C-alpha cells in the first residue's frame, strides 16, 4: 500500500527562494540611489581633481608690412595747374576806307606773314583820287580869287560911301561885308575838300597799324573792292594772352589781379601780379615761357562754374631777346603752372596715401588706425591737409585694401617697398 510523501520538506525548499526574491526586490529599489551616489562621487572627484590637459601654444598672428611717412609741417609753395589756348591780345580787321582796284599787295600779305608797323600791305589804284585832288585844288584857287575880288569891291564900296557924303552909317550890305564873308567861307570849304581828297589818296595805301602777323587774307591783286571791305584779319605779335580756368577751391591760394583802380585811374601802389609758367608742348622738350596774370574775368563761367584769369606773355616769338626756341602759336593748347601763395607751415601728403578723398591710415603703437581728413587743396601728386593730421603722425603710404582699424602691422621705410601702381587707393 503506497503512502503519500510528507509535504514539510517541500515547504523547507521554498523558504530560500522567497528570501532571494526579497533581496532582488530590495536591490531594484535601491539601485537608482546607488547609481546617483556613484555619479555624485565621480562628479565630485572630477570637480575637485580635474584632469590635466596639455595646452597648445597660440599660433602667432601674422603682421602686415607697410611703409610709413612721418608727417611734418613745412614751408610750401602752392603751384596751381591750369591750361588754356594762346590768343592775341590785339586782333584787328583791315578794312578799306576807299573803293577801287587792288593794284599791289605786299609779299608778306599772306596768311602767316609777318609785317612791321607802318608797312604797306595793300595798295588801291590812286588815279581817281589824284583827280579829286586836282579838282579840289582848282576849286580852292578859284575861291581865293573870288575872295580877292570881294575884298576889292568892299573897299570900293566904302570909298564910294564916303565920297557921296551920305549921312548916317552905311549898312553891312552896302559895304559888301556879307559877300566877303561868303568868299572866306568858300575858301574854308575848298580847303576841307582838298584835305578830304588828299586823305582819300593816302588811304589807297593800306598800312599796318602795328607789328603783327596775317591771320587770314580776303583780297588779292586785281580785285575791285568797295568801301568798308574786310581785307584781312591781323593780330599783334608783341603780346599774347591765355585764359586759364581756376576752380573755386583754388582761388584762395592765388593772388588774383583784380584790385579796384583809384579815382584818378591809376592802379594801386601795392598791386601784386601773380606769375605763371606757360609750357609749350609742341617741341620734343617742352619749353617754358614766363607769364604774368593781368586780370580776371568779371564772372564765373556758367557752364564750368570756374573763374578765368588772363595771363600775358610778352615777345612770344623771341624777337627782342633773340632766343632760338619754338614760338607760341595762336590757338595752341598749353599747360600753365601758376605760382600761388607761400605757406609757412603746411601739412602736405602724397595723394597715394588718401582713400576716397576723405581718410588715411596711420600706425599707432604697432596698430593700423583709420583717420578722417579734410583736404584744402590738391594737385596731381600732393594734397594740402586742412584738418585731421598733426605733425609727428606716422602716415601709411603703402596701398591698402579694405583693412580694419586695429590690425597689427610692422613699419618699413618708404623706399624698401615696391608699390604696385595698379593696386593703389581710390582718390
């Protein structure tokens, strides 16, 4: 007979399994706490004992090499550049004052021909005017005879009045005094007519009013001309003039010859005329002609808004001095350098250091600094600075692009850097 095994040993085997489950359940509950404590401990160790990381050396910042120029205040002679065309001071039209046929012209009466004052240039047939002189002379002789007759008749009338013993005073008509006055007036008229005829005869020879040159010729030999016919255009060769435009910004640096005259018409005693050098560019080596500013235009040019000054050059052909150089030509384009005012302490810098006409770069404590300036006057190579620079400033003359202030630079002498002419600043 089989017996059922006892159940107590089975209960004993289940006791350890229940304890393990309890332990696992406790560990699951406390595991987050242990993880948190471990994280806190590791963080504390990292904070209080950070790991040592080897530091790399900072790479050196590359520096730009620039050429500089120390700004100085120095005496400076303003020289204003201008241009113009050569024009004669005296230009005239030769006009005939009588009519007739041209029978003779001077060999110099051609375009470009030179002539002296008093030279005969054109001769008109004088025969008609010789006849007028003869007629006027005969009329004058007849008037003189008539005057003698009237005087004789007047004397006889006075004697007759006395002989007849008439009472009272004789009238002027009875003494023939009006007839004598008329005869005297006739002589005056005859003399005037003779002078007019002689003057017309003289005018058949057209003479040069001054030493000059023929600009254009309008008549020639054999041509019949009327009164007031233009024979030629001529101009004097003693002095030529050049109209030179000046900008408004340049007027304050040039002594303009526009002093008001005194009441008696004499110029002021302290009048100062500015001088100029006129450059003749026609020769292989440009020649210089000294000139003097003599007057200014009365108003600004409406189109260019510039003021014209007139410079004069004496003896433009070098006749008096005997100089062997290429003379100036009428209508020729020339350059001019006008000597302006002498400044005692001016800050002048090269144009290549100016950017957009308003600022420059300086070097201060090894750093690049941008500085705004105000230009008072400027020519093709230099600029006179009114504000923005002080003596002692270290001006950068190396062409730069868009560079920020504060850029470290190293300075070199101006001659040690070869500048690229295509990469310069914009002026």
